[in-house]
């Protein structure tokens, strides 16, 4: 079981690092938010799953496992919603993607 926990934590670290590198390498604001939200959320969830298993199996602490699960649930809910609000705010202030989009759903929201 310890190997599974270590693999989950290592995979979470890889995804969290990839999200951080994506923020540094992406060309525009919206691409950076995509990298920060999707990849980092997956990284945090994998880390949390490893932490839940560690707390439940190795430490025999159901309370700690529940706390980690609640934190993971909050990240899962708030990260995408926060990113959407930030993207909508950036778009409303005139920041546009560098590449032309086929569909501009936010433009429809702002009557453009």
C-alpha cells in the first residue's frame, strides 16, 4: 500500500510542477489560467488522495483523512470557479487571447 501512496504523491507533484511550468511558458493570460486551473487541480487532488490513503491506512486516523478529503473537495469546487471569474474579469477589461478563437462565448456575454 505504501508504494501506491508514494506513486499518488509523486504523480501529484509532477502535475503540480507541470501546472507551474505551464504558467511560466504559456503565451497569454487565458492559456496561463488554463494551465493553473486544470493541471494544478489534478495535482492537488492526486496529492490529497495520497494523503487520504496515508492518513487512513498508515496512521489509522479517520479524522485526518476526512479533513484532507474536505480540503480536496474545496479545491475541486473553488479552483475552476475562481479561474472562470478571473477570466471573465480579464476579458471585460479588454484583455484578449493572442490567437484568434473560433468561438467567442465571452464576447456574447459582453455584447461584442
